[in-house]
C-alpha cells in the first residue's frame, strides 16, 4: 500500500498563485481578448479602444478574468441604446427637443426623438473568439 501526501499549499499556489500556470493561462487569454476588442471597438476618437484592458484576480478558491472597457459610454456601445436596447426611442426629459451635432457636420440638429445606437457586441465577440471555454453574457 502506497501513502500519498498532498501538499495543499503547493497545489493552491499552482492553481491560484500569481506565477501559477492557471493565472498565466488566463492572463494569456485575457491579453488575446483585449487585443481583439481593441481592434474591433467602434472608432471615433479612439478612447474606447484605448480603454480596453483585462485583469486576472486570484482570490479564495477562484481565479477571475475580467475584460472591460473603462469609458462612460462603453456599455452603451456594447449593448446599444433606445430601440436597439428594447427601451423605445430616446426622448428629451427636460426640453421639447434633443439637440446634437452629427459626426462630420457643423449643423445643429433638433429632434423630438431618436432611435438610439445599435449594439456592437465588440467585447463579447472578442471574448468569444479568444476564450477556449464557453462564456455567458451577464448583461443584455
């Protein structure tokens, strides 16, 4: 009969330690996903693409990988707004009309409502392409 003694600390370090293979593997996946997301992010000023990053966080019994974009409007680009998000047209709250200047135009436009912005799914699509595992969308 053989006796096997497991070194719990060494196993934990392999699975969840900063230099362990699990954390390195997830960091590689996160790097690929963030690179794909930057390449496919909607472009106007480039701020959205520049804000894409990833983070691997070992903690307790889990290791979490997050790929995110850190701009105020990243969620609106990802999931869409107005009718494209299933919320109906965008209407003014405190005025009679919306006022904006379209891209590439100097003219100011007034509108009673606008449809909104279609979803781009740039983060979800990048993660789906980069992750070798099934992923689930938590929002939208």
